[in-house]
C-alpha cells in the first residue's frame, strides 16, 4: 500500500492506495504546530481507525505548499511508517512538461493535479482546484503545462469580509436559496457563491477564447469544488480524489 499526503495551506489530505484503489482518506489541519512524534502518533492512529496496519505501507509521497511543516512531517513518516517519502519537486518524474516562464514557481499541488487530470482525462484540459486559493491550470494535448491563473479562494474572501469590516459576521459558506438576499448573512453567501460561479465561468470562457482550444475539457477538484461544479455547465467533471490520484501516479512513475 502507498501512503500519499497533500499538504495544503489549510488542511493536509492523506490517503492510502491499494494498487489504483483509494482505500482510505482523512484530513488534519495544517496550521497546528506539531512535532514529528505528534504527527506519527496521529497518522498511526488514523490508519488504525481505517483498519490499516503501518506494516503494510510500502512507500509514501508528499506534495506540499507549506515548507515549515516538512521536517517534522517527513521525519514522522520515516520513524513511524519506516519508509522515506518521495517529495514532489524538481527532479521528480511527472510526465508533465512545465512550459511557463518560471517552472520552479509552480506549486507541487498544481503539478500533481495536472498529472492526474492529463492521465485520467487526456488533454487539452483545464484543471480547477477550489482550495485556499482557486487555481486554473492549462495542460495541452501533448502534456505541457502552459498557463495558470490564481485567485482568492472562497474562504479567503469570506474571512476578508469578516475580519476587515466592523459589522459583517463569520458565516457558513453555502449557496442561499436566492440571489435576491434580504438580510446580512444570505447577502454575503450570495455574493461569495454567485461571485465565485461568475468568476469561474468567465475565466473558463476567456481561457478557451485566448488559447483557441474550443474542445478543452474542464476538470474541477477541491473542497468547495463540488458546490461550484453543481451550479455551472462550464465544468465538465468534478473529481474529489484528483490530487491523491496524481500523487499515486507520480509515485508509480518514480518507483525503482
């Protein structure tokens, strides 16, 4: 079994693959400081809760956009799972050629999503990840990562409204029954959700227009991706396990 970890700015999403089958997934918060022992005990217990013994883990891979946690997290994998994790970064085989002005500036999570979308759905493909940030990445038919757009995620926008204003509250992020809101909470929900839907549709339309790729497939993932994908015809596929699948695929490409 292969243990995969996607370290995002808000959460770490972890999964265990048995071959190509995702056998278990779980999440922990990224921002909570932890020692290697704390990570190790938590990971061991989460595996046990899912009926998985650490002895069956034969390899691990990590994609991270949070450098500060990597020393403790990597050490925990080595000590408690008895395997040295592969870290997604320069020099790791992915099957995707990054053809941008600054290839090293592309986050590991975006490379992983690109790999999974290209392998699972083919190219050209536009990959949307609704996480802490909302990202849109274009991969061509021949597997080149040629462009990426980055926007604030829905939670960032919600927190900005709450923290930077005197009277607006912290709210649950969900689509209200109507955009014609008549009180504060639903007015914020309407602005956040319908604003994200409108942004998504416009960016997809502009990418197709400027790239000339009318047959572009659009694949979405990320925590709030389902809510957006359900509200627009501009997204062709929502794939909740896209990032974890990408980690497995990259691990397989680098297996000795």
